[in-house]
C-alpha cells in the first residue's frame, strides 16, 4: 500500500508515559505511581464537574447537541466575545488541525519557535507544508520577524506561555509584533497556560476579546486540559473572527466534542474558586522547585505555566538516564531530549508529590 509521501517526513507525536504502561512494565502498583509528565491538574476536577457528570450519565447513548450552544455561550461569556466567534474542539489540537487545513497547501510554510509544541509542525506536514523555526530556546520576536520577512509563512504559531519551556511574552511586545504582520497571515496564539501566566505576571495576559478585535488574523486557542483538569475529556476551543470560524466549521466533523465533555467544560467555567485555589498552590509549589534548583546549581527556565523545565548539564546527568531511573521507581516526568534539551519538564504537583520528586532528585544529584 502506498501512503501520502508527506507522511514520510512526519514523526508520530510522543505523549508522556501513561500510568498504565508503568504499571505493566515495572510491576508497580498504581497507587505508587506518580505522574508529573503531562501538565495535568494534580487536584483533579471541580467537585461541581464530578457531580454534574454523575447526574448526566443517562445522556451517554445520545448524540450531543451539535450546535454546542450551551458550551459556546459559556465560553463567549467568559471571554467577552460573541458565540459566533467560538468553535469547540476535541482538545485544542483539533483547532490547530482546522487552522492548518484551512490555509495550507503543499509547498507553503509555517513559522514557529525553536522549542515549542510539536503538533504545530505535524499538522502542517500533513498538509505538505514546511516548518521554519527560530534558533532560540526562548521566544525571540525579532528573529520571528526576520524569518517572517524572509519566508512569508502562511501561519505563525506562538505559544505563550510556551510548552515545553514555560516562557511567556509581554502583551505589549506581542502586540508590537502583530502590528507588523500582514492580515493575510494567520497567527495562531496557543494560550493553553494563559491563566498561570497572568497569575504570575499580569503583563503576560492576552485577552481573547481584545486581541481578535485588534488583529482579525489572530486565532486564540485554549484548552480545558490544564487549569480545569479535563485532559481525559479532550476538549478545547478557538476564538477568532466570524470569517475564520465559518471556515473552520467547514472542516469540523459532526459531534466533534462528546456529550459529557461539553457539559463538564461548561460547568468547569462556573467554578472560579476551584481555579483560584489551584493557581495559588501551583505558584507556591513552583517556587520550591526554583529554590531547589538554585541551591543545587541547576539552570531552570522561569516558568509562567504549571510546569518547570530544569536542565541537568550542570549536574553532569543525562536526562534520558535520569528519566528512566525515576520511571522504574514509579515517578513519571517528561524527558526533553527529543526537543534537543538535556532537561526534565516537571508538572507542578501537590505538596506531597513534590516532596517525593525533590527528595529523589536530591539523592541523584
């Protein structure tokens, strides 16, 4: 069988190790496995979400309302936009898929940061497009602009705060950059960690309503997998001009978000107390990792997300070996060797979880 030639150049996405795999491979009981690899919410989900899902189990045999009115109305209210500016997705990943397929043809180009979420280039590659990326680890908007002028990409992907580094752009710097970009170029703003970023530094906050009103070529995306703890429900969304949303709807499969997922998401938006408590604990525990790194002489990237990336070069440790050593003990972190970094990315967990990780890292150092 012959497949599309473009697939030869596309790597498969590698997710963080699941708990089930560690249990199978190493014979560790599930309750002893600690997963801090995929930036999930260590506090689970809002009790309101758990309750509403229990009450709605009877809806599982039924297709969802394909207009997704309740969910889009809730998102529109939360972001101060019209429901016509909103599209739901099976994770924010699906919104990236809509974006690339809506404008890219074979031979086109996208532009992204040197270290960023790998699905941007994977979706672009599926369309036969080429990925241009900066040479820097952190976002360098001057370099972005130089490459933009040189290569004329159809899409620019900007993740802020950025996965897997955790750096975030100031709103003023981003807006200055966007003013120099043609309205014919789509700019995808991946804001999966925006709540964390604005909590640490209000200058990092990019509001969906503001950015799409000023820049109609911008697509703002976010997910319920991080701050709301709904990774297993696979639900995200995009906010953009009506013109862009209409184009995406022509690519959207029917019933692309499940019945229970949309209900969980709409309910999660209503529980700000749960979110605020998590944000407070996340930042407090983040500082523990920063203090640990300083004490041990390790370089870390200042993070505006719910994870921290720590380099191991100063300790003369190999991230792959360290990752595997911890994995065999039931501690799942994210090895960033595939990103060209001798580093571990650690989701900020609950205090007792962080105790375990920090104690074991200290022993290895």
